């Protein structure tokens, strides 16, 4: 943001709200990854795609000789009105990737050793339209004040606007960014394991992952590849998890579905 003054920050909430929020943004939107829902016909002219993303009726910016030409998108942006403010305009902290968090590693480790940070809870993943996903809002509200949420992906919009405070300057919601930034959460966990000279499963970290689509599945597979156990997945299990697959995941990794806020706080050692 300091290097590019025209880069202003984040706009919008979770993917199900695109059709309502795009027209309020006013300007062109470039999709570089999935989670694109069919845009309103009145806004298609401002929707661009690139890379693996594409949608009928939207302009696609292809790579030619190793370069992409964004001049058409930039020219359109210069003719558009500024974005309309969403919500109450309250600033939300993001950008808490592994480099930012680990730059404060000494402070974080001291807070853990002193018991002021008793537990981290990874609440990364996807959001959806289902009412049952309000579970994640209530779970975040119910967490004790000595816990810190590590998040990435649009699941965060269920709780990132809550006033959960901080622990001696460390925000209780550390938002690494979008789904792809879940790598940062893994990097933080591995760095803490190295600092405390223990295995990743010995850290005071619980995992309550919100599943919806393929990127969240990749997050889960990455955690399993690292040998992380006792992951909670919800609000429903993926359809591809057959009884046989579930049996393997439960026996090998103690994977478990979410149930109720009260019960899961106990299961995940948060209270």
C-alpha cells in the first residue's frame, strides 16, 4: 500500500454477496481465482477474468508472450465513480500474514509463556449462504479472552467485524487474507513449533475449519500432509467423504465434524 498509492485495500464481504456488492463498487473487477458467481447482466461489462477463471460474456485477459495487457481495464476504471461505502465504514485489520506475525515472534512467544495467550484457534476456510454457518460467529464470540483466532478465506466475514479486542497489542483476530493465504497460517504454526522445539500437534493450537468448496479441501489436505491432527470440519462434511474415507480420516487424523458451540469449545480445548 505504501509503494502503490492507488492500492487502497479490501472491498466487499463473502462470495455469496457479489451480486449485491459489485454494483456498489462501481468500478471494473478482475477475477484471478474462483468463487465467481454469475454477475448481473447490467454489470458484466465491468467484470474481467484472467488465468484459469472465465465466464461467458465477460472479457478475459490472456497472457501473451509472458505478459498481460490490463490497459482496457485501467481505462475503464478511470471513467467510473468511486466505490460506495459498505456497512458502517469501520476499519478492519487484514494483512496478518506470516511475515507480519513472525516479525512480532518475540512478543507472541512471551505472551504464550506468560499464559496471556493460552490458545490459538485456526478458523480458516469458506463462507456460504446457509444459516447454520452462523455457528462460526457464535463460536468466535464464545472464545475466552486469552485465545487468538488465526483466519484466512471468506469464513472470516462471520466474525472479523466483532469487537474481540486484543492481548497486549496483538489483535485477537489475525487475518492473513484470502483462502490462498492459508499457507501463512501453516508457516506461523511451523515457526512456533520450531521456537518451542516441539511437534505441530503439541502446540496450543486448535483447528475449526469451515468447509465449502475445493480450496478449503486443499487447505485440509495441506494440514493432513503436515500431520496435523484433531481438526474439526463443518458445518457439514464434504459430500466426497464417504463412510470408508471418513473412517480412515478419523482413525489416522482424528478428524471430527463440528456439533454445537458449547460442545466444540470443550472438544477443542478452548475452555
